[in-house]
C-alpha cells in the first residue's frame, strides 16, 4: 500500500463484481497475488519488456503496463 492510500482506496473490502477495478475478477484481496502469479508465468514463458502482450477479455487489464 502506498503512503496516503487507504483500505477503501484499494477496494480490498469489496465483493467480486463490485464497481472497482480490483473487484472485476475474483476477490479484491487476491488481486495483487494473482497479478504477481500472472507476471511470473508470463516472464517464465519468455515475455520480456520489449515484447507486446494482447490482453483480450473483460477484466481489469491486470497484465497491462503503460
């Protein structure tokens, strides 16, 4: 959690499907865990910073980076 962020800002108290990006897919409290697992899998499979990833689906763009 970054300084100044609250539990409510992160949406950790919300049920799956609530109107917060962390609750779009699964329990909000697992968002960071699943993000880390996705990143680990993608990099293990060879995805690197100079590659592109097409994320197709209805979700929170968990694997997207600006």
